C-alpha cells in the first residue's frame, strides 16, 4: 500500500554529531544484516482497475470511490480524456487520496481506419497504424493543461494498451488466426513487419508524450509507463487462445525492438500484463519469469527498466452470495509473494488488479472482480497487500 513519503528536512544532517554517527556504525551494519531482503528493496505498491467509470452516474462513481477509499485503495488505473467529465472524476478521486494511472491512447483522425474490431475487443486502444502525431500532441497538451489547472497529480501516465497483440490493434485484419512472433519475425514475417512499423510509430508518439509531460507544471515528475503488453509465449496456458485470435509478439521481442529505437530514454517503467492461468505453481512461476518479467530490471540497470504490472487478476466464477473465495485467495497469495520478491529486487514497483467492479450494466458478477456482494472479498484484501 502507499505510505507517506519520508521527506528529508533541511538542516538535519548538520545537526548530527560525528560521534553519534561513529557510535551507531555497528548498529547500522547489524541492522542491515538482520533485515529481511524485502525490507531492503522497493516496497510493492498495489492498485486496482476501475472499469468504465464514465458509464456510471456521478453519484455511482462516488459510491465506488468511497468503497475503494474505505478499503485502503490509493491507486487506480483507468482511461482519461481531456474532457470535463473525466477531469471532474479524476479531481474527485484525488480529493479522496486516490491517484490515477491514466491510460491514454495515440490519436487517430476521425473516419480513418477499418471498422471496429470483432465483438469483445476494442481496436481503438492501439490504432498505431493510423496514429497522428499532431493530433496526439494536441490531445496530450490539453490533458496535462487540464490536470495542472485542476491541481491533479497523476500516479502515472500509460500510453496505449497491449500493442503487441493484433486483436486490439485496428491496423490488423480482425479475427485472424495467427501465431506468437519472436524478434526475428519482426524482420521476416509479413505480420511481424507490420508490428515493427507500428512500434516505430509508437516511439514517435511516446517521444511527444515525454516532451509534453516534461513541460507540465504539476506532472513533470509523473512516471511514464510504456503500453501494458500481453505476456504470452509458446507453452503458456493461453497459447491456443492467442494463436486463434490473431498475432502477438512476445514481451521480450517487443521490448528489444523498442529499446533499439530509444524506449529507455522515453519511459520510466515498462508496462506488463500478467494473468496466472497456468495449472501449477511451477508453471505459473515460469510464465511470470520467462514470458512476463524477464525484461524488468532495477532502476539504473543497463539492460532494462523496472516494471509496473498494469493488469493482473484471477477468476472466481461463483455467482452466489456470500462469495467463497478460498481457491482464488490461494493463487492470489502465491502471486503476491512472487510480486514482492520482484519488488525486493527492485524489478517491480506497482501492480494493478483487474478489476474492482463488474462492467457497468452487467447482469452477472464478472469472474475477476473483487468487490462483490457488498464487500471486498478475501482475494481482494490479499491483492491490495494484506499479509
């Protein structure tokens, strides 16, 4: 969970006597050796995804924000536009000490591009084939101006969503059977070449975001997170799903290509999506280590950046109340322990659970949701960092 920043106060260093420092040397050294590893690394920050807040009334939004605040939520991930309703929502959340990881998208000229994606997928998230730098700059400038004017500091700003998967990218034919692409495929496979072109365009838009962010008054230090990437590789639980729903590029291949184009000069963190669906703890750990977080490195490393896992979740299909969350809670506990280990190594900073609520208007409880039957489930408490 978020903790208050420890601010170094002026003058304190000068007030400390050398004798006190000298006498405390052995105490400090002993403390370092006795502290658990997690205490020496970065504390894991937790958040949740607020699904489609603009489909609720203001009163309903406030009710959900109150639920979150009462349960200790301090971070949410949701889409933000430079429009009055979105800015007002962000302002009300910020007043409740809830910061937003703002998901924004490259802007596309109206009427350009193919028809929307197949049912269940949203091609507008990653329309990189048609992304317009000028429109994107105007969008970003207006957004950051609105945030500054309204006194809103974001937790982060994340450009694009799952850009390494064709089914949420309007530039690809929809509902095509494909395969999982590696780095070499970005040069040799026709679909891989299209991904490569899209990634190059993504870097152009990302450079504009950094320039606009750097000129902001309140959000100049707000972290930039690269688009959350689908974690998939041959042998993972979802291999057949992704191969039957278009083409995807592995996270390692995507990041390798983007880094060659200057990614590390443009972002503070890599965005990763991870869903622990494999059958055993060992298989889930392999998926996490090999397919998801292999690119995540401590700050200052020469070979990568730390990560935010901007989506993760575990299903509970139960539709009755009260909810029996025992089975899901076990996997959430396992996953959070893996996350904390990565955080202690400085490789992972923030994780966002998918999702707090069922989609607006849903007639059934959404399997991954954690606030149901009028309360936060056992798995929900664990996902938010409860021991």
